[in-house]
């Protein structure tokens, strides 16, 4: 029986996954936290569809031929954003716990996330 590590070595692409991570890091520095942009400011599904079309057809205006793997990395990242949102809808993150009271006269409210 193969180990998980052996399966991962043959069934995934470290280069592709690293490309996904690198693109997310670059986006962080350009646009900030994903949670601040998605789902309100970014339509991940429309962006995913747009990048998939660019992968299939290329981007002649920018001299990019069809089959550019970086578009697929974007597709995967947008899919990850959508999946994360779906998981949070199914299993919502707990609401912040707020404790109020006269703790030694100093702390009047504590919010735990």
C-alpha cells in the first residue's frame, strides 16, 4: 500500500501548488487580505470563468498564447476561495465571544475570535 507522501508525489504538482501560493502572496501585497475583498468586492466565480477562458483562448491583446498555466493557477485560487466560502457557509465560524464586566476596573470588554 502506498503512503500518503508517495501518492502526493505522483498525483500532485509541487510546482503548480507553489505557483498558486506565490500568486496568493503577490495578491496579498497588491490587494490585501482575501477576507476583506471576497465575497463582496471580488466575484470569484466570474473571475474563475474569465481566467479559464483566457487559458483556453489566450490573451492576444497582451501577446499571451492559449495554454498559459498561470491562468490555471488563478482558476485554482479562485476555486479555493469559493470552496472556503462554501465551507464557512456549511460550518460557520463561531461568533466572537464578548465578555463584559468590571474586571478590576480596568477591562470592560473582551472580544475573542
